C-alpha cells in the first residue's frame, strides 16, 4: 500500500458543520525535483530527516513498515 496523507479542516458555525479546507495539492503533480508538500506544516517528518548529518536523500519516502 501507499500512504495518502491529506488534511481536512471542518468548522462548526451556528450549529452546522462545514468543510472549510482540504490539501488538494496531493492530487496535483509536484514540481520537477520536488516532493509533495501539501501537509508540510503539520508533518515534521520530512524536516526532521533533512537536518540529520546524512540527510534524507533524494529517494527516501515514508514506509508503512520498517
């Protein structure tokens, strides 16, 4: 399988629930040489490995198991 991370935000106003935001960039192609970044602000995993001495490399992707 693959991880399909997405972020949805819902708000309640006047007793009703509304879908306010979705990270739609998951379905858009990434720029050349770039990874998908639609949940970067809440997914620190990428940034964590970027600051390690070896870095995360250019082919690293999160796995379902290790």
